[in-house]
């Protein structure tokens, strides 16, 4: 459950971006997000089909944890430098993160059936699309929703850490359904915030790529929680 440190801090001066072009720039964000998701899915599936790769990644806890910390480090690095590096460098970092995520995500193909993964992905895609469209078109200020969701996310992370020791099934399911709602709220809020920034003229600093990572993480986390609910185990 990673999120960029502050995806909405624009370090670039406002550009001459017309308000009516905000939707066009938002589509660029969606395209980058989609490419990232495609890379994650492809890498995860390819690794799951290779017994040697599976043994390398999951044969020891150390390797798996190294990959997890590498993901965390890349997110932190991306958040810190994406606004001042070239678009090529920022894109390489984003796509590299997507590929790293695919390595660790390969485990879901070992735990869940392919059909349930596919069906959950399409359910997530439909929910994400609806929530993102709502965030883009609604006139209601979703800042309150975003703040509440961010605080709830902190609570969710704490609950997850506590449950490592408690191993409570009840707490796990409460966290699962809460996670779906939290990332649903964040999807709508993040979309609205990005569109507002594009319309205001903050199109520099690789904001489309930074926004793509934010929406990518919203999608990925919502997918994981829904998979826990709908996924059929092997």
C-alpha cells in the first residue's frame, strides 16, 4: 500500500494550459497508468510460468523482501526527483517500478486461479473507471473525502501491522472491506485533484507521470483488496 510522498506538489511554474485541455492531459495520465498496469501484469504472468524465476524470488524470504524494499525505494526516489528529471528518466523510473511490482505480484498467479484474477481485474477496472469519471466531472469538492481516506489509510496500515501478531480473521476482513472503500475514495479524489491542477496550468514537472503513479497505486491496491474478496484459491 504505497503512495507517492506528495504527488500534487508542483515544482514547475504554471504552463499555458487551457482549462478545456485538462481532459486531454488527463488522458495522457491514463495512458501512462495503463502501460504501467500492462507491464505489471505481463511480468507477473511470465514469472509465474517460470519455475526457476519463482524459486529465485520466493525460495528465500530475503530475496522477496529485497524486492519489496526496492519498490519502496523507487517510489520514494520517483517522488523526490520526478519533477526535475527528463520525461524519459521519469518514465523509466515509473515503468521500472511497474516491472518490479510484477515480480512480486507473480505470487497471486500461484495462489489464485487465473479466471478469478481476470474477473477481479475487470471488476476493478469497471469500478476504477466509474470512480475516476465521477472525480473528473463532479462539481462537489472531494477534498474532505481525500483527507478522510488518507487518515483511514494510515489506520489501515497500522491495523495490518497489528494483525501480523494477532492473526485475526475478523480484523483481516474488516481491513479488506475498509481498503476497498478507502481506495475507492482516493481514486475519485486523486482524479479530481489532478484535473484541477491540469486546468490551473500546472502541466510541468512530469505531472502526468506523477499522476499516473498515483492512479496506478489506487488501482493496484483496490484490485488486491477485491481479489481477497472474490478470488478463488487454487
